[in-house]
C-alpha cells in the first residue's frame, strides 16, 4: 500500500515498470482540516488541491519472472537521471 500526494499520472508509471507485476487498485481521499471527508473510488472526481491517493498493489503470479527485467529498467533509470543532470547543468 502506498499513500501519496502524487497524482496517478505521476505515480502509476513507477508501479507499472517492466520488472513489476501488480494488480493496482487506486483510491482518492479528500483531506480538509486533517479530517477524512470522503473516499472516492477510482474514476470519481475528488478535490485535487486537498487529496491523498492510495495505491493498493497486489503481486501477480508472474511477478517473480518479471523481476528478471530489472537490468533493463535500471539502465533506463540511469539514462533518465543523466538526462536530468544535463538539463540542470544547462540552467
């Protein structure tokens, strides 16, 4: 389970990498004045300025085989980090 301010378009790609195999359920919790005011299931709108997102990730049976893709994912992450560093150096 992950609880995050991160919106699904920013967080889901991390849970859907080629080395992972999860069934993901996503929920949105509205948070106003530190009280839970509503729970919106996936697909329903919530007030984005005051939300937490819950991601329930259940390991699928093929997950152990997919872990072999880690080398590929690690290379992609390193390339992305290098690109970020080059971009920051230009600023």
